[in-house]
């Protein structure tokens, strides 16, 4: 969601800015813009609605040899997507790009309207005007003007600012919206996401909330808003270029689905001791006694991360028997007056590590003295840095907006955390060993599934692509998979897909069944298979078009059935999820939509 890039050095700034914005495209956006300035401060401002390619075409016609500039991909919050509302925004000699939301912008705007002629509907232009009012045409250093302005602002921001009066510096600041500075030899980069820096430098400084950086080609000076100096913490970016490229696939989504045997293997690496049937997680930072004392687990996440938490909760309660588990949706939980009991621990689940609602819950839960454990993918992200301990899932960059490989690893990482609690509480090895063994086998099982299922599911997906509505059904551990499967289908194919527990059919959803719908039913071969089949019979009796996915021997007059071949008994729902991911992908291909960047959505939701 919104992307920021900045450059100052001795190379062509336009080249880095456009390349960097392309790397951030996956986050979702509706317009983009850059401003660069030459050594005398002469600015070139270019903006375009829609894809970066539109901006790139404008840059090709207005090529400059400028060495400093900032750029932005916008995801509209205040005002429609348009060139006027696209960033950078200008006020006097100031140009500004901004991620986040300035909550008191109306109040500030009315105070500034005598000195600045507002052209856009954005909160960002208000911030530009505010900085300009303190800058007073270069009378004060730019960083001072930025600090003065930010002290009056309520809301969240990651910003980059340049002035045409001084082309040798740019200023960046953050509160709730990430920024990372890339340290080069005689050049310095800025981005809202380290992926824009890959291939340019491996040295990164992640700004913290409340910090302001003054950046030149050779120097980075960081202070807090209270003018306290901050010593720079240079970290190494581990990701390489191949991880953020399509690697021969048509889309990032299918690449990321196919990567799951390897990405899950990375999650498991060094964490399973099969010989002794033990899970070893170093990151949570909890002593055996602390693990033993846990009585309640809250799992916080949004969307797919929440579904992963739901799935894990079904498993954890099977073996950690004196523990209660509540998976909660972050945007709801943050405003509830929930009572968190003693001896609780909170799992904070986020692929990006930047989701605003999840971060707000983390801060609230932490302030109540509850231990927080991150289940995060993005290394060095805000959530990863603020939790008390954590387990990185290590799936590598997830570029496609729809989350796939992160789900699998998040769910398994949480199940492993549940096993470590059960181990500390003295659960019988015979209870835990089958789960540990299946977790260890899972990458190979997913690999095997990916050899055959894509070819089988594609024609089925083509058949169901014509429907406008879908019902996903599952019970027990298959219910969170039904929810996740329905989310995947709706977000990329725009089919109105909703999930229900199979046992809930008679309580309402059965009324929906007609020829506008198909019903995708998950039928794992478990202790509830017969009950689930009864539910399906009710749908069939009302003329439903059943698409059944199973690993059991079932005899149903379904519209179609896909049988998965697996040795797994406990973790089959994770395989069913991979099938649902493939199904959503091929339906979307059949409909001809943009799989990697679905309309209206952003990858990392850094505003509320
Ligand atoms: C769905 C999807 C979203 C994210 C959600 C949380 O495919 O990607 O539902 O799962 O926005 O994002 P993270 O995990 O980055 O906190």
C-alpha cells in the first residue's frame, strides 16, 4: 500500500526512482509520480494515473541527468486516483511524498489556506504546506522545518521531502509507516520496503517511529523529534534479486504457490528434532517455566494471517489441553474492551510485519504486560522489531498481493509453537510425535501434490469460472481452509465466494443454493467425514453443483470431485489449501484478470 523511494548520489535519479517504484508495484497502487532536481535545484515533476508504465513513458520523454529525487506510488485514501492527487505534492520550494494518513488535516488546511493555494484533495498537500510554512524559503534547515511540522500532526506517516533550494539533501521521517535507508558508496537510497534496494546495496538502516533522517550522498544523520541524536544501526539485507523476480513463471502468484515445498522447508529448517520427537524454536524467548504457565493464547491477524491463526488454533487445542485459544481479527480486537486473562501470550501474525491494525493490537496487548510473539515473514519489519520474541517464517518475499506461501508457513509455525507449549506442559510423546512427523513430511507432500494437481484442476477451474457466486464448505480444521479458499477466490477472480462451516448449512446458507452458485466442499478423510457427507447430500438434494475435494473414498453424485493422494492423516487441510490456491489462480486466468494485482487491494495495509 503506497510506496516511497528516494535517491541522492552521482547516478541518474530517475532510473533508480522508476526501477524502485516498479519493485514496489506489488504493494498495490492507483497512480505514481516522481520529482527530481538538477544540481542547481531545477525540478522535474512527472505524474501519471494507473500503471508505472504510464509514468515511465512520461519519463522517457522528459529524460534528465538529475542526481536527487523522490517518488511515490499512491493508493487513494483522500481524494480519487488522479494526477492532481498523485504525489509528490508541492508547496513553495518543498516537494513531499507521504504514506499514511494525517488525521487532523482539515484543521491544519483551514489554517494554511491563506498562505497556500491547495490544488489537490489530499492530506499530503496539507503536510507539504505546513513544512513550507516553517521552512520560510530556506531560512531554517529543512530538517528543522520538518520536525516543527510533524509536531503538529496527528496520524501516521512515512515521508520523504526535498527542497529546490538545496539539491544535496533529502529528509525522511516515520511514525507508523516504514522507511528504510540504503547505504551506498557515494549514494544513498530511501524506500518504504527493502525490496526496492536489492541490487543497489545490501546495507540498510531501518528508521524507527519518531525519527527524522537528513540524508546526503555520503552522510545519514538521524535524530528523534525531540532532537536527540540516534546512532545508525546498519543491517544487512539478505534477500537477493532472484527472490523478487518471476523466475520463469507467468505470475508471481503461481511462482509463490509452487515455491511452497521450499518455503515451508525454510520455515522448518533447524526447528524439528525428529529423532527425539521435539520442536526447537529459539525465537519466542520463553523459558520452559513460562511456556508451562501459559493458560491462554490470543492469535491476532488480518485476512489470510487470521485464517492461519484459526487453523492453528484447532490443532493447538488438541494437544495443549489446559490452554484456551482465541484467534481474533486485529481490526475488531483493537477496539474491543477484551479482558486478557493472566498467563496469556499473544501470537502476532503478519506476513509484511507492517499491517496497521495488527501493529495497533500488538502495542495495546504489550502495554497490558502480556508477552507478544511475532509470527512474521518480513525481516526487520516493525512488528518483528516490537514483539518480545518471535519466529520468522522465512518464506522469502511474497510479491503477489494474494497471500499463499505465507499462510502455509504461518499456520505450521504456530502449530509448532503450540507443540513447544505442550512439550513444556509434559504432554505425552505419543500424542505429539504424529504431528511432528507429519510437519516434517509436509514439504515433500506439497511437492508431490504440485506435480499432478495443477494439471487436474485447470479444466475444473475453467468450468467454474462462469459462476458469479460460490459457497465454500468445511468443518473442523477444514473450516478455516474454506474461509481462506473463499478469500483467495473472491480477491483475485471477483467471484462472490463465502465460507460456512458445513454444519451451519441448515441454519441459513442452504437457502442460497440455486443455479447461480457452485459449492466447493472440503472433505478430509477424518472422523467427521460421514457427517460432512450428510451436509453435502442436503445441498445435492436441492440441486447444488458440488465440487468436492477429498483424500477419502467417497461416493457422491457430485458435479466434480478431485481426489488428493497423500499419506498424511492430520495435516491434510494444509494440502487442501494448496488446491484451493491453485483453483483460485486458474479461475482468474480463465477470466483474464490481473492475478498479481487485484483491483482495489494493496499488499501491505499500513493504514487503518
Ligand atoms: C489475502 C491477503 C490479506 C493479508 C492481510 C494481512 O490474500 O493477503 O488478507 O493476509 O492483509 O497481511 P499481513 O500478513 O501482511 O499482516
